[in-house]
C-alpha cells in the first residue's frame, strides 16, 4: 500500500480563487511561486484533481493536512473535514491546523476537532507564525495531543518566504520538544533540509520522531552532493522504519513514486518508506 502522508486541501476550498490570485503574488508566500512551478497552479486545482493525481501515481491512501499560511485557519480545517468525510476511501485521516497568533484557545481547538470532527493529528507551521516549535505557547497543544494520543507534524526544513528566516524550521528545536514530551509522536515535515544530519540525529535519538519527505523530489534525495546523504545512509538502515513518503501537492505523485522506487534502497525499505511506516504510525493495515 502506498500512502501519501501529507496532502493539503485545494486553495479554492477555503479561499475565493480570485482573492487568492490577487493575494498570493504580493504576500509573503510569493517565494513559493518562484521555487515551485506547481505552486502557480494550486489556485486552479480541485479535489477531483487531487484524487486523479493519486490514482495516476498508484497512491492508495493519503493524509489530508491543514497547512495554515494565510486566510482563516478555521475555514481551512473545515475544508479538511469536508473533503475527508466526502472521500473516506482516499483520505484515511485529516489533520487540523492552528494559528497561535489568534485569541482562540488552541488546545481546546484540538480537543474539539478530534472529538467532534474526528481529526487524527495536528499540523504546525512555525515559520508561518514566526513562532518556533519549542516555544512554550505550543506546549498546551503538545500536552493535548499526548492526552488524545494523536501525532503532531511540524515543518522542519527551509521555507521560501521572502521576509522571515529559515531558522524557524531547524530540526534542533524538535529535540527540545521531544525531550519534554518523550511519548508524543512527532513527524518532521520535509526531511529537515538543509540540516539533514541534524534531522537524522534527532530522529535517531528519539523513538517517536519520524521524518517525512514531502515536497522534495526523491531523485535529489538520492543524488550525491545535495546534502541528503545522511538520510539515504541511515534511512536504509537504522531509520528505515521512520521515513514517510509524501508529496505535499507540490510535486506530481506519479513522478515522486517512480523516483523513490528508483532510489538505491533495499526493496523492503522502499516498501516501508512508501507506505508501511505510515500505516504503522496511523494504525491501519
């Protein structure tokens, strides 16, 4: 079974498309329009497009995550809920997102989302809020996730915004969170690049820290000189049970699956990366 551990709802599901077209080129997200050609098309895609891409790539299931960067995070969470409910055969879980800069009690938002709408995880984007993941304002959320026995995913890599530091995504900050919450399942989004060695060290150290590789072309992960070498070495051995395949909707599923299958990994390890590890983490077969 191939599982895309992180897809995100189409923009049109929570923001008026015309408004998004006006806002994106002049927002702090404009860097993504230059970094990813596919990003310019995100306003146009639909839920049917997401599902069609999954089927073309041979992806059986996906986790749909709210990934807040702009707009109303409540509308984004509602979009995740509606899509997962309408397509339970494709989306095995929905993860809600937060905006700690709002006055809402975020740990209560998590509890209500899980108990009332069936969300199965929380996604946090430190760079979007300009709040590092080890900031104590997040600790009530981590405590609630631990209480509810759900994972938290955290952006752990470069961001392409034009007005905030990439330091918000440094994996070292996850180390402190994992030390303070040793039983909390933490998934580091995007593989930690350019701090891959640091990311590998944190995942090796903490049993409940996983590494997800969404929005990264697998062919570059396998190419010497790109900085991904530690993940290839340890992901094929000590960390083989902790790597999760994902696209983040930024790259076509078919391309990503084909490139991952071509990586110089053991066949059994490829199966784990592509879905076995995600199935175990999510408790599905």
